[in-house]
C-alpha cells in the first residue's frame, strides 16, 4: 500500500458524509473522485504509488499488469478524464477513491483543520481539496489497482 497526499485537486462526485451504493447495488461506501493535472506533482505521486502498490502485489508482473488494466475503470483507480463526458474532465486524469461503510467515514476538515459536518456545505463538487488516499494492489479474481479514501481537507 502506498500513501499519497494530494494538494489542491478538484473534487468530483463526493459522498463524504453519507455512504452510497454504486448504481443502487453492492456495499455502501463513501466516495470521492479527484481531478488531477497530467504531469503535475500530484500526477507523479499517484503514478509512483501505483508502481509501488503493483510491485507489492504482482511482483515481476507488476508493469505488464498495470499496462493491461490501463483505461479499465473496473480495475484501475486512475483513468484518463477524456474517457468521460463530464464537465472539467477533459484534459485531466481522475482518481476514483472509496471507503467501505464498515471502516467509518473519511476525515473531513476545513482549512483550519477543524472537522466539517455535512450541513457546513463544504466540501462540495467542483471545489479544491487536499486529500489523503491509499493506493493498493488487489490480487485474485477481481485483480486491480484500487484507491482507499482516508481524508479530505477543504482548500478553496
């Protein structure tokens, strides 16, 4: 598992205070997607974390495994934003992160590091946040590179 701190990334599709099901099915989980500028320090940190996580779980096959799942949003947490038709995704990469309901809600804090509640109105889709995520490899039948959501700090 590789820990990553993202600085000033745009937040998309946040479910930070109430867990939801994907398309009304499966386990309840908290979610956040982060838009990342290609070539930025955030992009480089994510790519390095993916390489570390893949090497930990897939050993000598790590590089070929990562290449084989690129672009597959069911297996890879980091995808080219041009594959989506959402506003703000073009020309960006996006990192989809999740946290199982059983693990409790992610930390959500303001600029002053004080906890934020759902009724604070922050963070919201389109704002900028700092985020703490864990990137890890998942071997087995549903093998992939996943991203765990740890916490989010409202930035601007």
